[in-house]
C-alpha cells in the first residue's frame, strides 16, 4: 500500500524543517506542492530532487484524480508554501481522495503560524477559535466579528498586509478595549510581536508589511484586573445613555470590557 505524507514546512526559517520531514522529502519519488517554484527552493536547500506535481486550491477535479492515480502506485509527500497543509491552506481535497481510495495518510507535524502565535500570548486557555482570513467585504467582516464576541477562548485571524488596517479598524469597532497580540513575519528576520488594542495596532503598523496573525483574547482569557472599575462604570454609563438597562445593560458591558458578570452587575447597582 502506498502512503501520502502530509508534511509541515517552515513558515519562514528553513532551520525549522524537522529531521523527519527532511528524511521523507528526500526519499519519496514525488512531491505534490502548492507552488512548485517555492517547493523547489526548499528541496534544493535539503538536496532533494523528487518529481514535482502542482496541486493548489484551483486544481481541477480531473487533475486531482490524476495525482491520486499516481499516488495509488507510489509514495508521495504533499507540502504547501509554508506551514501545515490543510490549515487555511490546500490539502483537504487530496487527503479526502486518498482516504477514499484506501491510501494510507501519514501526518508529519511541524511549523504552523496558528500554534506558533498562540504559544506567545501568555493566555491560559483550553480552546480557541480559528477564523482564518476574514471576508473581504466590510459588512461581512463585521458580522463575522460580532458573531464571536462571546467566544471564551482566543480568536485567531490571518491577515495580509494589504487588508490588515481595514481589519484592525473593524476589530476596534467590535472589540474596542481588548488587548490583542499581533504577530508579524513569524520566524523571519523582521519578526515582530505587538501587544495592545486594535486602535494602537493600527497606529503602530502604519505601513504594514509581511503576513499577520491577529489574536483576540476570549472572554475567559482576559485577566479581571486588566480593566478597572472606572472603565466598567464608564461603559455602563455609555450603554445606559443608549437606552440599555437591566440584564441587557450588564451583558453588553461584559462583552465590551471582558470583566466577570458578577463584578459588572455589582457596579451597575452602584451606578443606579
């Protein structure tokens, strides 16, 4: 039985390629790749010279079936341009077809911008929500963000340099006070990790370059002391002036400040 190896590759620093990945990429006769030009640079770096087959998000069903037919007789590895295949990257269709054809699928773990960014937040969590790239249209983007305001765990978003300022503007609208962690160019020469609000990030990244991972703390991950009583009281007054009261007032203040509900409720009584 042939094997499909799903291989994670570096997200910036070639030294992050694992010894096991090097072994597999150097031994399989064929490597399917998201971009054969990018793949060739990586393979040249390790001295490997397998035959390359192109497979990306626009690959036709006929082309995909042709690759699976090759795979039915010989081992093959699949790599994307960077990171772990299938995570906001091509790969799912190939794996699905391989499984349907009775082909053994073996994952080779390694670099991922998702887990790398989460590891430096300093937040304790048992779950997270990965949104990948948000919709291009602003209304759809804001709707997506509004839909996750109550998410307990961190919210992870990928963004390009061309769209990051617009995305930060929308995040500020929905999460004005949350302390974000934003990772730029992870593992690369100009790697940068920003900590602060969305509005602060928009000023900091005035001329954005490189790829971004934006992390928004969930309601359960923000420490209580991160927001003062005065800030909560101010939020309650603002919301009250908008006509909110009772449970609706408290619930919305919890969403905006991230403070525990019992604390917000207590302060709402004092503000009456």
